[in-house]
């Protein structure tokens, strides 16, 4: 299994956990939790693949689907304890944001998309699933909240990801660097209530 495949599957599990937790917070049943987990895990990647004119990648990927079901079951079985760990879920979500930024950019570059639009597709991959899940749960999407650099963190990390190969940084190190940068920016922006200027 390649580094990119590991990143994809870890990202799917992390985002599926986040989606199931969102469902738990608004008191959905197990089916609702599974839907939320699927949306979080596959929503952004599906939009990306459709924009590129490709078949949606998670179709026929049994491992991905099993990971989503396992994530949902984990939240369901430990629901009496998981709410105590919302902060941990937030950190996992921040890591997932970084992981899926890498996944989206790599998918775009494989399809001969130029670097600028590859970064944009990285943002789509990492944020659109959360956007739809928040809308379904009737919450203000993290993508649009003041004081939370959500998509901005993905943009910054993605820009670094497409630039650093010019300085001789190997692919695996570059992937890890992108995940770290996105995650740290996301966490610090939440902690310090950082925000972009109003329009």
C-alpha cells in the first residue's frame, strides 16, 4: 500500500467519525449517522471527481465503505463516552482536512490539472463533505464560520504542497508537511479566533 493510499483511508475513517459524531450531537439514529459519515467521507471527493469528468472513486471500493461503517459503529457503540472527546474529534477533523487536501491535489495532478486548479480541487475535496454534512444537521458550516480558517488552511497547505517539490523535497515528506501545515493552521485559527477581513 502506497503512502497516498494510507492517507486516503485514514482520511476517510477520520472524516467518517466526524460525520457520525455530528449526527450524534443532533440525535440522529444509526442510519442518519451512516448517511452523515458517508457524506463527510465521500462528499468532497465525489464533487471533485465529477468536476474532472471522472467516475467517482469510492464506488466499488469495499475498503472505503467498510471503514465508514466501522467509524459509524464506533461512534454508536461508544456514544456515552465520545461526547466527552469533542476536542479530540476536532483535532481529528483538522488532520482529516490536511489529509484530504493532499488527496484532492494528487487526484487533480494525476488528471493533468495545473497547480492552481489542483489546489482549488484540494480545497473542494477537503471541505465540501463537511459543508453538506453541516447543512444536513442544520448547523452553520465550518467553511463559513467567522474565526475559523477552514478552507483558508487548506489553500495555504495546498499552495505549499505544489511549490515545495521545486526545492527538492521528496513526495512523502511533502505530503506530511501539507497535512501538518493545514492541521496547525486550523487548530490555531480556532484557538485564537483568527479570521479573514470582512468583505
